[in-house]
C-alpha cells in the first residue's frame, strides 16, 4: 500500500455511466494517533465535523487498513459500530453518518466514491442495507484498493473507466462475502430467468418450471415480480419476442418456421403476439430490420 496521502475528485463520465458505475473520488490518508480528524482539506460537501456529521450524494467504500475507530449512521444514529483494521465502511447517498479513528491508534483509510445504476439496483434488490454499514472485507478488497491508488495517482482522468470497474468489483466482493448474491430467493429468480432464456424454443410450462425449481408456482410468481418488476408470464413472452427478432433479422427462416421453433401453436398466434409487442407484423419487422447479409445475391 502507498505511504503518501492523496485524494482526487472526478467529473461525471458518460462511458462509465453506460455500465452502471462512475468513480467520483478516491483517496488515501494516514491519521496519526492524537491527530485532529477529519483533516480540513476536502471540498465542503465532503468535509464534516463530528458534532454535525455528514451526508454524501453517492456511495462510498472506505477501507480502514490499520488502526481502529467507530462509525455512527442513520437509520440508527445512536448505534456505535466498531471499526477495525480490515473493515470497510459503507456510506450511502442521502444517509447521515459520522466516523473517526480512535485517538489512541489513529488509522489508515482508503476510499472510492461511486454513483450509478448498478449500486441503485443492488439497493432495490435489498442486497445492501444502511443498517449494516460495516463490511469485514479481507485481502481481496485490499488488493482492489491498491490498484485503485496506483491508477488514481498515475492519471485519474485517463483511468476513470478502470477506476469505475474497480468500484463494481468491490460491490461484487461485498455481495459475495455476505453471501447475498446466493440468497435463496435471489438465486431462485435468477435460475428461473436463465431457464426461460435457455428454453426460449422449448417454452416450458411455468408451473412445471416452478416444480423443477422446488417451489410452488404462486411463490415463484410473487418473488419474480418483486425482483424483476414484471410478471413471470410477461418475462417469458419478452424472451420469446427478443429471440424472434434475432431470428427474423439474422436468419432466412420463414415466419411459420420461427413460430414453430419458438413453441407457438400457430403462425397466427405468433404474429398476433409479435404485433402486440412491437407494433409490426413479423414480415414487416423483418423488412425494416433485416441483416444485410441476407440481402446479398
């Protein structure tokens, strides 16, 4: 790990936004025992005093690699969370917090601040909770931060896309460490989505698929809508329509053959559902979107 303090702040970045995470700030600070905390050198929207605390407008991972301290944060501001070497403090946008090293030990802190739809989606799924703001991270996170510091100190603007992907890696490591990605209901829904995509030409009966997954159809429907935002039946239809579009664009199969391949009882039923989803009949959609490879002599 580096030994020289630094920090850098970065602008929004359209490329990073495209994959759901933009790194906005990184830094490293060694706080010696008995030192005033926090140092008065950050922008006003990041600086704070202990008595008032602070609220950020983005997500932040803050690794404490040496020393110890404490954290308080909403929604339980009176709860004191101990922070030890190897812990990562999780800070959430719009959530009040304050933290500080123990004056007897000081600490070494590293941070990366991110904003993006990937973090928002994980929050929506309930995989991150402000009620659990400390993560016992381990060596993988420390290695990740070492790379963050190397890139940020070399050229933060040039490396902003790479820094943003490192923010995503930390998010993935956190979910894996807490076994949140593998939680039963999340895993169940992801397995259902995978089955629907893999069997777009087989069209499994949804109640039979629920039985294969070991739950009742009503339970699967409820969990699927909660986590995906659409019904199980609508998702199955969407998968079939997307597959139909791929076949219409990139193959010379007839509409009737595509209907049969995707498990429709008739070309008429397929055409009606396709028109409802896209606003065009399959033949019209193909004419407008056909791959040029099939237009060659």
